[in-house]
């Protein structure tokens, strides 16, 4: 778990690390006298900004987006309002994300962070090697259509290999692909529960009980169906199996 966090935090500043190196920090308050001092101050500002945005960047560079959206759709399909609570859904999504990303984080740590800590490689090389496992993971789970969209928006020449595609293009492409996949899974989740709602509503109308909310009657049947098919195991298993 610690290795994954170290790898993700190191990768979180990859977008700015290619252009700048880690500066020495001077806490004296004085106006910059040379262009080099101004650049150093800006580097510190960029680094602190990236560290502040690190948690958000970690979420969009992993499978967390897919998991949390699908779990949200499941709760809406069941119609259980705030059960499970949002905090629990977020924790489940985080646990599943760490489970899926553990091999990627471990590889990133072994190839990039560990050699850098042991002073075997330099800072820039460590960033490149630590970012490569995450980059390969995101590319495997990104649709070519989404990747081509952002390459076209950036007006880049067609890359000959994935190595030529920058992280600034891969990350939004990966997020769009994850959103589409999550909504497709959410649609499939809704279908069986929608059928139960329709059947219950039809029965109530045929009995003349139009004032009775169909959701109130269908809710126990939807929960019973979800329990009988071992829904949590089935859902989690298929979610993890959908990741390449």
C-alpha cells in the first residue's frame, strides 16, 4: 500500500517534472534579483500546486472513477436512497482501486522510486521509469477513439508509438474512456431492477391501487433479487474483470 502511494505521489507531479527539477527551498522573503531566482521561485510554486492537486490527479489516473460511478448507479437502481452511505461507497471504491493498482504501483516503485532512493538513477530518469507502468495501464484501458480525439484537439502529428504520446493527452483520454465504460455498466445494472419496477407498477394498476407508490413495494423484491444472485460478488468480480 505504501509503495502504491509513493508511486502515485511521484507520478502526480510528472506533468511538471519534465520541464523543471526539484529546486532548493529558501524561506527568505526577498524580491528576485536575477531571472534564475525568479524561475526557482516559480518552480517552488508549481511543485506545491502539483502536490496540492495530487489526490485529484491520483483519482483520475486510476480505476477509481469507474468504481465509484458504478456503485452510485447501483444504489440508484436499487432505490435504497442513502444505503449504503456515500462514505462507504467511496471507501469500497478506494479499496478496489488499491487492489487493482497494486501491481502497477509495485512495478513503478521497483523500477523508478527504489533505484532513485538508492541513488542509482537521476531524478528525471526516475520520473520516466515510475510513470511508464501507469502510462501503459491507462493506454490499455483507453479507447483509440478517445485518444485520437485529444490528439486532434492538441493538433499533434499522428504518433508512431505510445511513447510519443504525452501524459497530458493520455490522462483526459483515459478519464473519458472510464466514464463511458462506467455508464455502460450502469445501464446494464438498471435493466433487471427496471423490469421489477415495471412489473410491480403494472400489478398495482391492475388492482386499482394507483395511489400506492410502486417503489415502496418493489424495493424489497429488488433487494431480495440482489441478495439471491450474490450481487456484490458478481458486481465486483465483473468490474475487476473488465479492467485490462
